[in-house]
C-alpha cells in the first residue's frame, strides 16, 4: 500500500458518501461501503502519520442541503460502528467490561432501522422543530416536512412534560409506499430510488411540504438527547418513557444480560425481517445503563457504548436468459431481465426490472451474463452486479430498441429524462396500460374488470378508449371467454356504479402526467366541476397550493388536447357524473381516528374512508392508543383483537351506516 493509494481510497469513499447522502443514488451496497471503510481504518491504524484532514474517518454523516436553514445540534449526532461477525460483537462486549472496570453490563437491543436520522425537539410539551443529522454537528431544519408525518404528536401526552425534550430516531418509508413511489418515477421517466432509505432522505429535503406529505413518511424514536435523565436510568426505560409520551417507538427491543441472549435476539430478528413492512439492516446493541454510557464516552465519530450488527444481504447467482421490453401507460420503455429462476430470501426470482438504458450501461448488463441478484429489503429484486469473469465472448452490449415493440413507432428520449418513450398515442400497449389504470381501485374502481377481461375486450375491439367502457352491452360481454349471464350482469352493475365517482377520482383516472392522488384531491377541491378545471390557465393552476409550474403545464396541455376533451364529453353524455366530495360539518367523526378491518359488504374500503374523511375523520392503517374507532366487516383479523385490548370503540357496518 502506497500513500497515493491511500489518498485515492479516501477520495473514492467521499465520492460514495456524496452519492449516498447528497444525491441519494448509491453506486455500491452498504456492505461494500463498510468493507472499503474498514480497509481505510486499517490503513490509518498501520500508518497514522498518513491521516489526512479530508479522510472520511474524520467526519460524520451527511452534508447540508441548500435551501434549508442550518441548525447546530445540542450534542453531536454520531454514527454507529458496524460489524458483520460474532467475533467483533464479542470484542465489543469485552471492551465494554474493560471500560467499566470489569463490571458486566446489561445490553438493550433494538432494530437497526434502515432510514435517515432525525432529531426532534419539544418545548414545554409542544412540537418545536426537527433537524437532520447533517454533518453530526449541524443539520438541516426540516420542521415543516417532519410535521407532515401523522405519527408525530404536536403535543406530548403527559400532564407535566419536561421543559426541553430532544428525541432522536429514524425517518423511513414502508416498502409498499417505496414501491409505489418508484413505479411513479419509472412511469415519469425519472431515476428510481436505490432503496427506501434514500427515498426517505430525499423526501425530507423536498422544498414543498405537501410533496413530502404525499410520500407518507414514517418515523420511530429510540433515544433521548435532552430530557428528564434524573428520572430515567437505562436505555430500556427510555423506550418506555417515549411510548408514554405518545411517540412512535421501535416494535422490537430486548434486555440481554448474557452474550448468548444477544445471539438469540439477533437470530429471531433475522427470521422476522422478511415479514416486516419496512426495511431493517441489522440490530443495535447498546450498554443499557445510561451512567455507564457516560462513563464509556465516545470518540469524535462513534459512541464506545454501542455498536451495530448488520445482516449481510442475501444474494443469489443466476444467468440472464433475455431482456424484454415493457411499455408503460406513459409510453416509457422499461427493460426487464428474464432470469434462470433462483431462490433468494425465501422466494424464487425469475425476472427483474433493469429500469432504463443508463442503468444497464452503468452496470454493463448483457444477455447471457452471470449476475448477482439481491432482494432489497427482502422484497424488491435487483441486479447488484455482473460476474465479468463468467462472461462469454459472444455477449454483446445491450441497447434499448429504437422502435416500440408494440406499435413499431420510433421511440424518443426527452432531454433531462432517463426513459425512452413511445410517442404514439394509438400504441396498443399504451392504451391497454391506460385503460387498466382507468378502471383500477385508485382511479374509477370498476370491479370485475381485470387485466384478462380488459385484454379480451380490446382484442375484440369492444374497448379502445375509456368512454367505450360505458357503451358495453350484455351481448358483447357474453361473447367473452368465461362470461355467463350472472358475470355479465355483475360487470354491468359495477360500470353503472362507477358513474357516481368523486371528482378527485375522475381526475386521477384521466391519467394526467405528474398528477397523483394528492394533486387530484387539490384540483378537485379548487374546481367547481370538471369543466371548470379544463378552463383554468397555467397561472391559475400554479396558484393552487402544492402545484408547481411543471405540473401546471402538464395539466393545461392535457386539456388542450381535443381527444382528451372529447373523451370527457363522451363519458359525461354516457351518464358518468363526477361529484365533489361533500363536507359534513359538525359531525361527531370530526377529528376522530379510524382504522378499517375485514370485508365490508355495503362499501369498498375507499368508499368508507371517503365518507369518514367527508365528516372530518382521519384514517390510520394500524390500531393504537390514538385510535378512536375500529370499523369492522367480516373476518376482521388481528386488528380486532388489538382494539379490544386497547378498549378502542368497535363499529359494525350497520352502526357506521346509521351514524352517517
């Protein structure tokens, strides 16, 4: 090892740091980064006189972001040292005993959330402000974005709160919301997030809090930097205290007295990991006694009283048989690798999206390559890298086709986008994707009109545009494979029912680029009806809070298209009647938190949720002490049991209907 190689490694790690923290687009996995960092640490231990001020070991965390006020932390937000071996954990426990003069400490074990660190300050029990980790000493004030997280109370739930309380935790995205976010970015030709952690970090740095709110961020707290330490002696008690305050906390913690108990918890969490709705990447081990933590202290970078055991990612090796193209409803061409089936993290993977040409070129992926496959968060499969030494001589670089595989139109790539698109509005695959979205649950929501039925209807030329759905006849439906009088009648009834759609859902169903559910709600709130919306100028659209110029231009251009206007007119003439949601004032649901469970007979889940929201209520996905009502249908499941334990009021569907 030469000094020049050492400096090169420093620069390489800082580049990865920048990609990870600033651009939220890492080039390597956490495991690979940790290996490089460990290599750097070993070099600096061997050659301490080489250490440069710019070495990554001399700094903690992420840089600050332009556009946010910089705030100094009252105490540094340090990073945890990472380990992947049992031996290093044993070394950690031995060092802890040595630093505590031979006393054998207890350990508090926690989930290692794979999110982005946050510090939240309460003054006299009221939410004050929130700051990112930043560089460990100063962070970004992201108060407005953090306040959009529903789980964070604006007032603590105790009578005599401390004068100042500073709690620290992790902001994260649930996997289902991460997948939805990435799907939207893929459709819009934007770079996808590498993982939920980067998506959460990027979401915190959005300038517009309404955009942050639309990401549905979550948070958990696990530490206290300022607070009533005279009343709390251990880390385990910190968790209990945070829960008492009404703050969201970790779902799994353990108190361990023996080293073997650490392994038992570690092994249990490793098995539990694939069932969790969010990503974790290991377990955190902390000396439990807070005075012992103070006695052990910290370096300028890490605490001596804590460490993290990280799970190495589960991977598989397989071969790429071919690369096919999916055409999305916006015309985006998405390459998908068809694999020799391989089992990873409990499931068999036979295909994986490659996202776009830039991603393929960055990883140099070719048909016939042997590749390493990994499941991000044990859910989303991806190609980590190509095993180049296994590459055959005939494997040629792969290029996205110049013509759409569905309609043969020449594809285009707009400046600033990573996606290649089919520009043909008559492209059969684009129409199919648009129609299946139009009838989906997040849009018009027509039951019994699934993908296979839609494909048959298109093949027979019965449906070529959304308005054709409202022209379908029983005779046409009976000509479909698998359809009889009863199934035809059910579909016709669902189509008829869909005519009473809300204005917000109708706007969503129009499939205007960049318009998601939150924007559709905003547009519906500010428009008298659909025709009023079609007449709004770009400036009038920009004046609606939460809508920027790019979105406003997209909406305006959509309604300048004669075909789009003709479709709206045709659907209205065929009986579709989008209505603005009516607000019911002074209803006793106002301000109440509802959770829905089981199968409702008279309403869809979305219909019931809309009725609750119209009356000022709020919808939550899980039962907690903050839940006011559990609305139950048939086969309610575990939420019902939890509601009973917490004495949450349980509403039957009949009671709910009467309350309306």
